[in-house]
């Protein structure tokens, strides 16, 4: 956001700017403006698109993933080729960039090879290696604190130019001043401190309103985790209002009385603080990085214990450590004279330090010596031959952008692959490049024991951007929890699960996968293979969530229930939420290990009374009584232990499904369960042409149908051959 505003200011002052990037973002939420112009980025994969942004035009290489860590070698090659072409065709006087990964270093390297000056924008504390700046002439940063830190710790000099904030989206025209505002509830930004403060104010000063603006992070997830560690898991706080991620911050700033920014990592400056000062809003901050510099005397800085500043930034303050922050908030709300004094200070700091014109003057002053060299007017080949060991120079030509779909084929099923064995659990999605699914809205999935995450399917599903997954992990079996923080597609709640909404006891067993709120059977009732693993080690309190009590769930398309929870209690307390659900996947056991485990008869009875019908079993688990080494060589497992029971809408409900619902269900059944026949029938009810395309993409049409009529084999009589040219008759023939 800052660099974009810098470029807008340069254009306004006569600079000619060209921009090259890729469709990678810190968070998918940042793709909002781009998707307004390119709703279907997949249609432009590995092509160069141009996104208009007022006077700026962003040339972007369309990548498979929005995550920079997943940028492929092929995509890097495309980007690098376009960069060389822009250097030799645009011939810039200066190259400006940010980023410290391997490809980024070639940006400065190639510019220096042509004697073009290079500038770099640096606004965090992670650039401790000297390699990235070897070919950089000017390092710009946003605060003196960051410049001082790098000079002392690494040895290079950086020039502070401040923050760049345009008034139209960030400065409110009027101010109500009635809320404590917190932006971007992430662990690094100090959300653990804010949750503790909010919970205490809810008890002691419920009249003080708080507002959280979600940016990259997910407030419900961090609230649950923090309150769980505080001793009582909470799904919401009555004094906190949640505002979704927004590009227009004037609303939150209009309502804000105080801004809170208790960042726990090195904060180079804190954009929200500069925005607060420009709105005349005092701030409460931690004494870290450039934050005190941003607010001057228009706020209060706090020093927390050292443990707070250590990753993963989950440390909880005790009452004595938290109280000064509570007192400061109360003072700003109760003492009007004190508050107005700080408001006046904030206005002054905003005017003197953060006005856009002052920042622009500093930026242009820093760039002028480099631009003055007029490097773009020179012959690049002279510098290139001087540096090249073989005395050679080159001029890049416009690159040829070619699509490489190998990564998609790796993530999904390869085109032409035979359908998976229906008795086996699908370990990857069954997708093909030859058929484009047109899904309207996200497919919402509720997974009661994170089975999708454990199988690896969740990440593949998230990559399609078609699914929204809410997963519970009652036994904390998922180890890499941090990777899901802030995800737009996957929310993970640990030490919680669906049930009747009442507190329960979690029986922690020797084998974590057997930990359950259900009581393990006595050892004498278990086969030897389960006797040790099912032994209970401890009983832990755990909260259950009634499905019908979940607020903001919206449509629930697919419910997944495990065999170690009280499935019937979940279903009975979720009748309202399941009225329009398309698929219930419930695991049933044939060889019980715990009391009251779900069984086929109970689930079948519930389904018949609530608009569902049994479809089939999936992922049947079987045990072999052969020695393990022998069974590995010659698999022979005959005792069935459990299976997933798939429930679809009853025939009556199925007939009433909308086109949107039919396509959603078809996608789930085909992509996840390889149930292409049922998917075909659902698609056919919407469009027979699309259903034919689906069959062709899945290689399910008979070979004769794929040929023209003149090439039909003799086994098909002439009457049926004539019908093959008409789609409706083809369906009749196939059926």
C-alpha cells in the first residue's frame, strides 16, 4: 500500500512509471481490486495481464498460487524474461523494488549490469544479510528507528522518508470518538494482549466499545485460541464489534476514540499509527521499533515482559502487567480534558510528520541524485561488455508466455487418469484441465476432527478457491497450526468440537488418534491391537459447540463427522443448520472401541426423518490378521473396522435442488469422491451440453462417441448411429 502510494505521487510529479509484478499476495484478501478486473485469473494462467489502477498500470504474471513461496521455476522464468525485456525496451533511469528472495536479487544485478541505479524499499526488520543490497544504490525506509537499527546491526545506511497516506480513503470527515480500535488481529500485532484487555473490559467496563478490523488475520480463530489458554474458550466478546477487511478505513477511524497497536515483533513504523495521527486519534502502543516515532507525544508506549516479544507471540500477561493498559484506556474514555489534550497532540503530529506532501518531498529529494544520472539515455551494451567476462552484450526480446500445467496435474488428478477405487480414501482431488467447473459461492465444509487436514486434501481444496473449510481438532493432532492463521479458506479450532453445546470431558488416550469425548471400552472388550492405545491417561475439560448455535455460519454444504464423537448429538442439535446441507459424511464403526460410537442403524434412522438418504460407504478401513511383513508383500485385509457413510438429500429434496446446489454437489462428489456417475446426472439436470463436456473430460464416453458419425464401428446399428448427433438422444442411449 505504501509503495503504491509512492508511485502515485511520483506520477503526479512528472515521473513515467512502469510496474512489473505477479499475482502473489501476503494474503488472498489483498486480491480484491484485481479480481474486480479479472474475476477468473485461472483463465490467464502464465500470461501477462495489465491491471489498471488510476494513472498506474500493473503488468502482472499470473501465477498458479497467490503464495510467494509457491512461485514455480517456470513462473520465475517468465517474470525474469519480461523484466529483461522491460529494461531494454523501456530503458528506465532508475529501478526500484523490494523483496529479498533469490529472484529478487537478480533485479538489482541486471540493472547494475546496465549501469542503471537501483533503489530498494525496506520496512521490516528481517534483512540482516548483506547479500541482498550488494547492487543497491539507495535504501529507503519508513522510520529513523529502522534506519538506526540496520546501521548498528548490519552496517548499511537507509534513508527514512516516512509513510505515504492519501486522505481520500483514510481520513474521516467527522469523528464520533466512541470506540477503542484494533486493526489486523494477528499474533505479531499483539492480539493476545488485546484479547486479554477486551475480556477484562467486558467484565469491568462493558460500556466501553471496542472494534476489530480484520486484515490478514482471522479474529474468531485468535479469540478462541487466546481465551482457551486463558482458561475459558470464548466464541465472541459482547463488547467487541468485528469489521471485515476493507480498503476504506474512514468508517473505523470515524468511530475510533483511541487506536491500540501493541505490536510484539519489530514494527518498522506502523501504518495504522500514521493514519491515526492524521485523524487526530491518540494511540496506545508498545515501545517497539519505529512506533514511538510515529506518534510522538500523542499516545502512551508500554513495555511488556521479554517473553511477550518471543515467537509465536502467545504469552499472556498477569493482572499486574495488564492493569496499566486497562487504566490508560479508562482514562482516555473518562477524562475528557486529558483526552482532548492528546487529540490536539495527534493532529499536530499528523500535520508535521505524516502529511502526504511532506513525505513526497522527502521521497523525491532522495531519488533525484539517481534520476539525475539519466541512465536510460545511455547505451546499455557498453556497460554490459565491460562487465561480461566474454565481452558480450545482449538485448532482450519480448518473451513468449507459455502455460505449464504440470503443477496442477500434480496437485489434482492427471488428465486421462482412471477413476479411483471407490473403496479407498481419495488422497488427492480428481480434477482435470479439460473441464471448468462454474461454482457460484464457496462450498462450506464443517469437519469435526480435521480429517481433511490430516489427509492432505484441505490444502488442495483451498488451492481451488472453491471451498471454505472450518475444522475442529479436539485432540490437537494438527501440529503445523500456524500455517492456517489468517487463511481465507481454512479455519482451524483446536481443543473444541461439535456436540450439544455443553461442557464435556476429553479422554486423552495413549494413542492420540483414539482420544475422544466418548469413554474407551474396557480392555477385555477390545482386540489386542487396540488395548494399549485406548488406555485413558487423563480427562480434560473441553467445550462442545451446538451446530445450530453457530452464528454467521451461512450455508453448510458438507458436514463431516468422525467415529470418536457423539454424532447423534451433533445431528440432533443441528437440524436447522442441516436443512439445506448437500452431503453428510459420518464415520461408522463395525468393531467398536468406545462407548456410544455412531452406528449405521442410528444414522440411517436419523437420515430418513431429516431429508437424507444413504448413498454409499466410502474409505472402508480393513484389518489384516497376517504378520505385518507378510501383509506388506501380499496385502490381505478382510476384517472391516469402519467406513464413511455418505448421506445425500432424499429423492424428494434432490428434485427441489437449485442449479447452484446441483453443481456444488456434483463438484464435491466428482472431485473428492470420484463419484463421476452421480456428478454426471446432477450436471445433466442443469445442462446436457455441460454434462457431455464433463464425460469427455473424464474420458468416460465410449470411444465410438468421440469419433465422427462416418467412423462408427459396425456394432452400433444405423438407427442409433443417427441419434448420436443429437444430445438428448445421446443421453437416452447412454442411460
